[in-house]
């Protein structure tokens, strides 16, 4: 996307990170020039936000300068230095932030988490499917020190799901009621003990829950209750609704947990 001003004078590197104060990295100048620069960054945010919304079929932009100012979100812009006769152009935008979410795994177990989220992602129409999305996404992963599976994705488009499948082998998203999507390794792995192994009740509970070292965000599964609270419970109807299962698609285990067959 081209602008009337010289993009290269505002954004000095091929990928820039914008924080809520809208001051571009490496800015040097006096207060008057700062106001002008911040208003240019605001214009880029608003125009890229609108283009992203249009590309996703949204009626309203989810990324605007006002919203960024009042958030703790991070924005990354991808810059093409050579475009627009050397004035530069902005070719991509990616927004992240941590959100407080309730997420359900496929078995209906729920977790309250604050994972890093992918909130908005857009590559200009003329540049899509050229690997630029991967460049921007990889930069974000490296800056934030996370793996894609650790993220919750807000309302992913089909294009984004294709992107995540192609580059990161992430498939079969676990769709949430809040329109976010996560993938199976987001959750800690649970495994059942071998049937012949004698175990005390507490050993049994411990062995059913094994932390997957790759599971996101140090998610801690809630251990099964003991005593009368450990009695079998009916299938979790919320889990069934979320994952579009009929009641006979699930079996009940003695711990009260529900496992898909
Ligand atoms: N149709 C289907 N899949 C697509 C398309 C498309 N038009 N464009 C990209 N993809 C997927 C495919 O898997 C593609 O691989 P392929 O060409 O071999 O089929 C892969 O992405 C290409 O990878 P990159 O070139 O690295 O990605 P790109 O630069 O195109 O950026 C992005 C991906 C950001 C999804 C871009 O296509 C885009 O801006 N789309 C429109 C806006 C959008 O849908 N954004 C995501 C909204 S959801 C959210 O932001 C949380």
C-alpha cells in the first residue's frame, strides 16, 4: 500500500514493530516532527486495518490507530523499500496481544489462559502467496519467542488456516465458542495408565496427566477430583456442543473425564 508521504522516512527497517505510542523504532527528531510522524503511523495503521477488514469480509476494521493507542497490542509492518519510486510501501501487517480466554479441548476440559493471540494479519492483495506472510509471521515468532501452536487465533480466515497448515503443519483446529481457534498441542497431553498396572488413586491421577513439554503457555490441567467428587459424571454437554458431537460419540471414564472414541 502506497502513501502520499515517504514511507522510508518513517519506517527505517524492512519489518517494524509499533507499540501503542505509535512512535516508530529508531525515531529521532524534535517534538513537532514527532507529532507529524505519529500521525503518519496512525494513517498507515488505519489504512492497513481497513484493507485487512475488507480482505476478511468484515464490516468494521478491527485494527485502528485509536484501538492500538488504548491497548497492549503489538503491530508489525512489512515494508517494501523499493516500491513507489523509492518512497516505499507497506505490504503487510500483523497484530498480536495476550487475551484472557476460556478454551476447551476436544474432550470438553476447559482452561482459563492468557495466551499470545494472533489478532489480525494481512498481506496486500498484490503480494499474497509470495512468501511474505511467512517472513512477517516468522519475524513475529522470533521477536515474541513463541511457537505457532502456542497461539490462539482470532477468527481465522480460510486463507490463514491454509497458511498455518502449509508452513507449520497445523491442521484440524479446535474451534472455540469465542471464535478463537487453537490446535491440539496447545493443550497438555493426557495419557491413561496401562490397564494391568496397580496404582493408588493419587498415583493414578498423576499418571493420567502428563505435561506435554510442547504444550502452550505452561497450561496446567486441572487434576481429577478424589473421593465422592471423583465419581463418574455425565458427558460434558458443553464439550459436545462445541465440538459438534452427539452424546453417543463419547464414552465416559471412571475419573469423570470424557474421552472421544
Ligand atoms: N487462497 C487460499 N490459501 C491462501 C491464499 C488464498 N488466496 N493466500 C494464501 N494462502 C495460504 C496458502 O496455504 C498458501 O500456500 P499455497 O500458495 O501453496 O497454496 C500460503 O498461504 C502462502 O503463504 P505465504 O505466501 O507466506 O502467505 P501470504 O503472503 O499470502 O499471507 C495471509 C497469508 C496473511 C493469510 C494473506 O493471504 C492475506 O492477507 N489474506 C487476506 C486476509 C486474511 O485472510 N487474513 C487472515 C485473517 S484471520 C486473522 O488475522 C487472525
